[in-house]
C-alpha cells in the first residue's frame, strides 16, 4: 500500500502532547496570559523561522539526487514532521485555551488558578508553588498544573487552613502559610 494512503495520526493531536501535558476529558485548558503568549511566540517562530529553514534544506538535499542515502534529506524530512506535529499541537492548544489573568482575581484570600502559595509540611519545611496551566508546568521553578495533586489539595483553601495532600506514601496534612497573586496593572 502506498504511504500516501496511510494515516499516521487518527486526528487526535493529544497524542502530540508532551508527557504530563494531557488534559483530562471535559476540562478546560486554562492558561495564564504569559503562558499563552509563550506558546503563541513558539508557534510564530516555528512557522516563520524554523520550518522555512528546514524546507529550504530538504529542497536543496532533494536536488542532490539519490534520496535513499541522503542524510540531509532524510533528517530534514524527519525534522519537518516533528515541526508540523508541534505546530498542530500548538494550534489546537491555543484555540482551546481559556486565558485567566491571576492579576484580575478578586477573591485574593483563597487559592485559585494563578495563585502563588507557600505551604508548610508536617516537619515545618515550607514549599512555594504557583498554580498554572498544564502547558506551563516547570517544577524547577515551582510552577505546577492546576490539575496536579498539590494544586487540587490547595484550591479554595485560605491562609491558615490545613488540607490533605494525597501522596503515593499516603495522605499528608499541609498548612497554607501564604497566598499571593500578581498585582493588576
């Protein structure tokens, strides 16, 4: 069968999602304005810079004759597929995004999307996390997804509240020490 008639994807671009960035069915794709802008900038870069460069290399390599052993051509085609997959993913995520600006949060005494929360564990150790969208997660910087176990435990809590965090080692009680939101303006 010709490769032209074989579908590489069933159309569900969630398969293109990086591990951990999958949204549970029926949930909204919340994002901060900064996260939305970062994704939009990545899409622009892929479309205007990266993809045209690779297309140029593939066209040049294709003109060199035998494509079966042409490394530039084979690598270029592979890279082009990767770029196109990422473009499809970014387009889909940006179209479904619901941008929520944490600076506009009116109820600042409770934990909601976009909050930066400092909490204390039983041994007194304090951790700080910022609750962001699934595509904005960066655990090294303390940014956790709003669907993560820690965020789910903290949502709607107030300073001084003790909440139960469900961990693989069993439930753990943590206390909300501080809640911060970015300033509006």
